[in-house]
C-alpha cells in the first residue's frame, strides 16, 4: 500500500504533531511493558514460554488506544469485553474478570482482566490483559473438548464479575474459579500475573499524566483520529467494488460434514463492508465463533493489507463494518459450543477475507497458509498437569518471495514450547521436532514447510486434537501448487482432525502440520532456488 507519513501532520485535539508522536509511542510502550510483566510473572508454560497472551490500553469510552503486538484473535475481540464491563459501572480500584464468549469473551480458556485506570482517583481508561489459561474445567483436560455440543462442556463460564472491588480482592470469585479448574494453583498464579500487568499500566499512565497533564487525554482522541485517517486513505486507494470468496471447515467435531464460510467484501471509498451472509448456520459442534472472533479476523486482514506503520488502535477499525447472520456459525446463539471457533474458525475467516480481497490488492496477498492452529492438548483427568500448544506450519508463498517455514500463521502469534521446558514441566518426552520436506506447494515461489512434532506421553493421559486442513489443502495462488495437508497420529495410527482419546503411558503422539501454498508457475522457479531447496533438505526426493 501507500508509503504515507509515519508522523502525524497538523494539530489534532490541540496536540501538536511532535507531542502526539511522543505520546503515541509512550502509550504503546506501556501496553508492551504490560505484556512483559504478564509473561515474566506467569506460572504456566503456555503464557511464560509460548506467550499466549495480549495486552492493551483503552480510554474511558472503551476505545482501544494502544496495543502490544501480541495475538491477533485476542486483540480484535478485546473491545467487546471492555464494552461489557462498561455496563457494570466500573469504579476506581475495580478489576473485572470475564471469559463468557456471549458477553465479551472469545472462548472459555481466554480469560480477560479489565482494570480501571484511575491514577488520581478518577477513571480515565482501562488496562486489559487476555491470556489463554491451560485449563478452565470442562469435560476434558485443557478445556477444548473436540466433541462438545454445548458451552457447558467447555469449562467455567464467567460473565464480567469483579475479581477486585475497590482495591479489595473478591475471594469468593477466586474460590469459585479454583473449585472449577484442574490446576487451581497455576490458574491463581496466572491471574496474579495478569493483575500485576494491569497494575503496571495504571502506574505508567499515572507517570505520563504527571508529565503531560491534559495533553495525555487529548492524545487518546488524537491518535485514534490519526489512525482512522490513515486507514481511510489506504481504502480510498483501493479499487471500489464487491469481492467474494468461499471456503470450508472440515467438520465440526460431531460430524465430518463440510461447514461453508462465505464472504462478500465491498470497498466503497473510504470504507470496507464485510458481510458473511451465505455462511453455514451454527453447528452442533464447537466450531461456532462469536461475532467478536469474526471481527478479529477481519481486522487482522485490514492490518495486513494496509501500511504496517499505522498505529494499531480503535481508529484502524472505525471504517470497517462486519456482519454475520444471527444463528450462523459466525454469530451463534447460546448455548452453542465455541471453543474451536476462536482457534480454527478464525483462521478460515481470515483465509476467505484475504482471498476475497486478492483481486483488490493482488501484490499484498500470499498463497494459502496452513489455515489451522494445530491445537494439541495432553493432560490427566486428576489435574496433575495440562499441556497445551498450537503448532506452527507453512506460510503461503508471496508474490515476490518464498513462504516462511514452520511459523505460526494468521490469527495466532505465539512461540513454541521449548523441548527443555516441555520435558521439565510435563511427563512428556520430545522425540522429533523438524520441518516436513516437500510439504510446501511448488511454484515460482515455494510455499513454507510444515512441521512434525512427536512426543511420548510418559503417564496415562487424555490427548485431544483440534485441527484443520487435514482434507482440504492450503491453496496455491496464480498457478502455484497447493501445500500438503496435515496429519495427526497416535502410535502411528491416523486419528481424525478433531478427536479426544485416552492413552496409556508410553503412547507416542505425532502432529504433522500443513505446508503453505506455492505462488506462480512452478516452471518459472529459479533453478538456483531449486538447487538450494535440495541442499537444504526442503524438498522430498524420495
């Protein structure tokens, strides 16, 4: 997209451009520092190692002012959680906890803390942290049961309630949480880390208020206006028109029937309207996604096709409207099961939205990426441990270069769990962790390679997988070949894309993740690049 200015021009809300740029960076640094506090203070490997968490600052009206560059599916849905809290009349010293997908959450393992920022005793905004907790109860360890039909099977459901009221911890709520999860000490420690992150935000914002006075509050409005204007300019440069795409999910965990996801994106001047009419009705299984999750996926695409230097905040999304029919898989009615919607359906929403806009911005859209988070959960029902991980795969080839190998793609942005941490924290032994040769689609530019992660479970446990792209391959683009599909194995036997099995000690579990699609005619690939692929072992010559 355009190479627009990175520094605001002209006064906004009485804030001169230089001061605004300083304040914008200071606010974003506060959100980033929140993330550092949360990650360093957390107890569970899923947060402290994989960094499966997100942090952001909001103004008193519930608009996102600044965010850390964490998990896309978390950040785009955070405003709904703050909106829910606003209806509860938050006061200084209050900290709300919420994970209800029908009241501001995304899926139950993602627990959000919303704290009032009131450094001088008067609320001026909110600090928000969202973290994926490794277990919040439910019918299987890890709280992601592949065959769930109702949200009640997926774990403890918390509407927005005060975890801290006026600075005093609400022990009754904490007791309720501890009584309904398999790893209560770990959950309590991670919640403490989230509270510490939010408290750090209030302290830092207080310092900025002392330094800048009312200019800080003016900057909240000004930076949002600036981002909106930048995004509107980007949209205006796109060709007006209506763009459509369709893809499917591979069953909902209850049946193997395909679940269509359809999108119509309309570019009109400085706005984009994204409509999911034609998408399947809500399903019996857990791939239903709250509308906030669909919004997150669309917002991610907006960020992907516009200038990355635009400050990420509420203003980026004001020119974007997102809708889905009520009762559809992207706007389900309770008590629908939704845990897979956040992790898998969000990926397909991103895929179809990117595909639809490929005609408008062909130079910015890659071939299909792995299109799944490859969720693997291993734990025992007694609650001694719960391991959760999303596993990287192939990124689609781009118009001018190969795709990336073995990375998180799309709506997640986590690290992996180091083998040393896995074997220290859990009764698991890592047998293999490697790229999958030949899994990237061929093309002028090759798709990224998928991964193989193999572990031996050293105690009796329950293994759950929640995956996609096991039947439908990541698509190549502009003549490029499709990437390889993924595969799930237990003791060498293939298990379905969505499954939960009880295993005995010594069982081996392997996840082979999809590769990315290729871009362009394979006959046009540079021979030197093919030689390099062979030397690096990235192609399968067998």
